[in-house]
């Protein structure tokens, strides 16, 4: 999916690389094209391609999963919940570190 000069064709929109497909007369997310080529068929409109590692530009086949909309929504809600939980834990750890640093300073 590279042009002759080594640069990727298409453009980035909302974090996704798009390519123009002349036969369809429209821009298509490159990760969908990768899955379609690998599966030998066009994806249906209700089939979503999930980036397992969250990197929208990582179009390696092992990073892509075809799922339906409800599962795709569940995946992203789970990720957002885990991110929120991790941020809370991180903030608590920062407070503990600050408290310990303060205690160490008082011992000196």
C-alpha cells in the first residue's frame, strides 16, 4: 500500500488511513481493505474491524478483528472503564509517593 516514492497513498482521517478505491468511487479505511484482501470478500456494512492494540494505523492482520457493532461497542466501553480505573489507581499511587517522599524528607 505504498506509492513508488515509498510514501503511503491516501490520507489520515480521525486517526485512520484512508485510500481511494476507484472501483467503489469512495475512500475506504485501509484496515478494512487489508481484511477484505485476506478474507477474499468485501466486508458488510455491519461488520466492524477492531484494532486489538488500539493503534488505528497498525493494519497488521494479527492486530485486526472483524466483529459486529454490539461487540465493538462493548470492547470500547471495557477499554474506557479499564483506562478510568487505571487513572484512579495511578493518582492514588502518586499521592502515596508524595506522602512517602514527604516523610523521608522529615527524617533528614
